[in-house]
C-alpha cells in the first residue's frame, strides 16, 4: 500500500499523509502480548511482527517528513493548474524576510538532496518545465539557486573590483563555468592574445575619440566607478550556482517559448546568457557574418557585371546603354559565382537538416523522460513542441536558401548568354537576402544600433499598431472600391497605387488622380466631376490629415513603451540564437573517434576553403563541359566541408581537444559537475531592464519596503544587543551578590 501511495499524484499523497502517519503510529504503539507463544510458529510470528514494526517506523518518518521529490511534484502540479495563485504565494514569501530565508534554505536543501543522488539533471528538466508553465516563479527560484559568496568564504580569493568593459557597451557581469575542483584559469598565452587583438584595437580606437572622464553607456544605471582613468571598473559581488550543470539546453529552449518577458530581467537568467554568449556565441556570430559577407560580395559582383563585360562595369554604363536590357543584364554563364553560391546553399541545407534532426532528437529524449517519470516530466515534451520546431525551420535563413536554390536552378534551366528580366529580379532578391543574412547575426551584439532596431520592431509588433493599421486598411479599400465604381477611366491596380500616393504619402500625382488639380477646376464641370472633387477632398482630410497623424501618434506611444523593455527583447533574441547555435553542434559526432583542437579545426577548414577557391581559377579558361562540371562539383564539396568545419571552431575552442569540456553534450554525465560563478555589479537592478522609472510609485513602494526591511533588521539587531547587555548585567549583578555574600561570610567567621 505504501509503495503504491508513493506513486500517486502529489495532491492525493498529501491527502493520505495524515491517515498513513496515524495508522503507522497506532501500529507502532501495539504491544507484543499476543506473541508470547514459545512454539516455533509463535516465534516466527513475533519475528515478522518486529520486522513489520521497523518498516512501519520508516513509513511514519516518510509521511511526517516527505522527500523533496514530493515538493517538486506538487510545485509542477500547481504551476500547471493555477500559476497565478502560485505566483501570489511566492510574492507573499518574498515580502517577509523570514519566509524568504526559510524558502531559500529549503530550496537549497532540495537541490542538495538531488545533487547527492546524482539527479541534478532532473532538477534542470523541472526548471525548464517551470519556466514554460510559471516563468515568474521560475525566475525567483533561479535567483535563489545562486548563493552569494562572501569575501571571507571565497576559495580562490576575492577581488571586489572587476573590469567589465565591452566592445560597445559595458556588461553588467562576467561569468565562468568550470568543473568542480578544476584549477584556476592560467594567464593568457601569446596565441590567445593574438585572437583578442581585433577587439583590443577597436576598444582603444574608441577611447581615442572619448573624453577621459566620460563613462560608457551601460545596461545598468548608477554604476560605481573606481578612478577617472578607467571608468569601466565596477564594484562586484560574487555568486555561485548551487545546482551543477545549470547551462542546460532544455532551459534555453523553455526561455525561447516562455510567455513572460520579465524573466529576462533576472540576474540568474542573464548570467546564463552572458556566460554562453561570451564563450561560444561571439565567435559563432563572427563566422556566420563573415560567410554571409562572402555571399553578398559574390552576388554583388555577378549583379553589377554585364554580359560580355568586365566586373563591376554596370557602374560605368551611360543612360543610353542602361535603357537597353540586352546590354545591361548580367551574364548567365558565371560558373565561378554559381559554384560559390551552390557551396553556400549546400552548407545551409546541411545546417537546416541538422537543426531539424537535432531538435527532433531532443524532442524524443523529452518524450522518453516523460515515459520514465510521467509525474515530474509531463510537460517537457511541450517545451520541445511543434511551435519550437516551426521557429527553427521558418526563418530568414530558410527563405534565403529557397530564393538562392530557385535562382541557381532557374539559371541551369534557362537558355542564352544573358539573364532574363525575371532571373535578374531573382538575382536582386538573392542579393538583398544576403545583406539581411549578414546583418541578422549582428543584431544580438550589445550596441545602441541593435537596441534601437529591437525597439522599432517591438513597437511595430504591438497590438495597438496592428489593430489601427487593419482599421485604416479596411476603410482605404472601401474608399478605393467606391471610387472605382464612380470612375471608369482607370483600372483598379492603378487606382490602388494612386490612392496610396495621395491618401498615405500626399504625392502630387495622386492628388491629380482625385481631380484635385487646381488648373482643371475652372475648365471641368458636371455632376461626376464635382462628385470626384468633393470625394477626393473628403478622403484627403480623413485619411491624410487625420488617420495618418493618428497612426504616427500611436506608433510614438508604443515606441516609448517598447524602449523601456528593449533589453528584455534583446536577451530573448540572444537566447534564440544561442539555442540554434547549440543545436548546430556537429563535433559531437567525432567524440568517440577524435576530439580536434581549435588549431586543427582552423587549419583544416582554412585549407579546404582555400583549396576550393583555388580550384575556381581554371574554370575561367576551361570551356563548359565535363571537366568544368567535375572541377565545380569538387570545389563545392571542399568549400562546403571547410565552411562547416569553420562554423564548428567556437565549439573546438571551448572543448580544447577534450570532450569532457563540452558544455552541451548529447548525453549528460551526472558525475561531471560544472558550477556557474557570476561576478555581478553590486548596483544591478531588475527595474532598469523592466523599464520601471525610479520616480514611479512602484519603485517608490519597493524602496520604502526595502528601507522598512533594513530598519526592521537594525531594530532586531538592537534588540538582540539589548538582550545580550541585559544578560551580562544580570550575570554581573549575580556575580557581585555572590562576592558580597562570600565577603560577609568571611567577616562573620573572622
């Protein structure tokens, strides 16, 4: 019965706790008077009874103090049924300092219980589900997972000030993620210093144009600087994650599909993002942007070269030459550019297929864990669901791949020596998408341009803007349709174009279309003409003068609100890029055979790319035939392999030739415990990322609560000191009375 109750749901378990505990207690209080028989059968009954009493004592202890797994199951159940009530309970606990300390202590005990049983991965899976179900509560628990390290308790020393300077903006923290018992980080070697040379050059170049006492923009206000010579040094506090292996792909995936953006303001979440970004994503983004730049230059060279001309001769054409499409289109036989684009397309196709397979593998693992522990991990398969798979497949890179493949296929099937107008348009679309592919990875670099872009996109995606645009578009189509019923001189597409130019932009040709040309007012008469004039004037006043200005005002309002939370959207975009980067990890295929170092990966990838590019040189002199096709296909394979190896360089740099250094293995080894350490600025404030103004009522209330809590702590300390002083006074008075009594006895005896 007890073993079956343990497998029941958490709510039903607690309903049976009192009954089972009392039953066990009553049985334990039974006496052994019925087992006084000295026969062998009676002795056997007495032995069985003693064994039963021992088992019942264990059952009684279990139901009086259930294990941490019961609390975690109940937490998952409450997060699924009523997350709002769970958040209210968490708020009540956070409002009291005693309750907060009690919750923190119990949470640390739960984590220690799982860690002692090598089940830390199970806690990470539960946290991923909690982020998906109740992200606000998950953010609080993640912050409680990090324990502040005091200077006296630091094992490897503690430096209270750190240099947190970044390339464009200062970071609020720095992190490291090391195995338990690993030695401290050695001093950087000469190759490592050379790898950071571009960053150092950019940093010092920026300082040449900055005043010496100017502090850089930073993602946290009120920074404390040490000295005017280096304004990038801040006072920091050290934290350490109690939960090992907290950088888990399931947690990052749940962050991509969470419904609350406020979780990105938590110090713990930002610590995980910054740690993975600094050690993994910086190189990955640079390589991805570099390969996209090579594609952009290839398409630009092809598009700006005319058939039978020299490269970039399109810039030198005169106006009369540009009017002739036969002499202005690009050549169709550009086998060098076609080979480079084919290699890039093959690389993107392999990456897309690998992402889908890796995502499906994680989804299958989530289902397997759900079948194994259906109570604790019933929602993990929802984290790896269809919505996340669609977000991996339908991206700008996928659209760019489709356009590029269609262009290359259409060029093979076409005839002639020049591109047709349709193919030329497809070439221009491919060039535009290559520019998008080059700029898109750079949007997650912390700079003012990226934050402004994130603010604009957030403002456009607001519901107020979308609803108003739909409202204006509906009445605009109704007005143009009514106009076409009265006007029989133009087609509907022409009326639509002229209507946009007049009612949205206020262009002169559009005004002429609505018969608002002043020269025609005196010469034209008649009822149809007068109707068109009055209808055009009414449409201009309603759409151009009122609705367009109203749209500008709504966009301005949404832009101000979006600017307050631009950092939350920025971190959300970083998490999505980080998820895709981790899923694209391909070096795990060679773990059982070979663990390449970063220099080996860099040399192999550079050699393959260089050899593939050198094979393109003979293609200019060879006629189009079997030899050219063989050379082109070989070059495509070499460049594709080199590009794939080059994209794996950040993982090779992270692993350093040892598979034990892999942060995100396909199968997690519980014996390898990595702990995340965070060196965060002491002035880190969640309200800055949430867009809460310091002068607002909410911030003022929080400050008053914090001041009240500090005053309460001080009063408690004073009360403790007074009590201690009273105890000492009582001890002194007792000691004095004792001495007086002894003295009186001595005098009496004398």
